C-alpha cells in the first residue's frame, strides 16, 4: 500500500493529505498512517501547512518525496546570450597578440 502512495507522489509531486486520500480512494486517517510510516523510514518529507482556497482556510499535511531532484532542464539557460563567451575569448586573444608585440 505504501508503494501506491510513493508512486502517486512520483507522478504528481507534492500533495496535501486530503488530495492523496481522494486520489487513492482511502480515508484520511489511513493516508496519515502511511505518511507517518514513510516519513519515519525517510521516504517522504511532510509538514503541517495552512492554505487558503477561495478565502477558506484549509489545514493539512503536505508531502513530497525526500531527496527528489527534478530532471535537468535541456537547452539554453534563461538569460544566456549566444556567442557572449566567444566574444570574450576573441577579445582576450587580440589583447594577448598586442601585448606580445610590445614585449618583443
């Protein structure tokens, strides 16, 4: 049963206990018992949270997989400029050749 909860968190990311219970068709006390066991084993990280949905206060336990590292993003990084590194290298090469002319 714990494997089902872990698989759910792998596919859906961080979730509240009520959302987990609804998705897995379990009672909230059953989910909390599973979360407690997984937390003691170091499989999940949980914390008490208070969220507001449409002005309504909702308190619960938020859970996520422990030591989860999202996959590395592909492609250029935000704000990176193409060719910026090449221009710096070309400028350094030009400066070096001028310096060598003065030394010789």
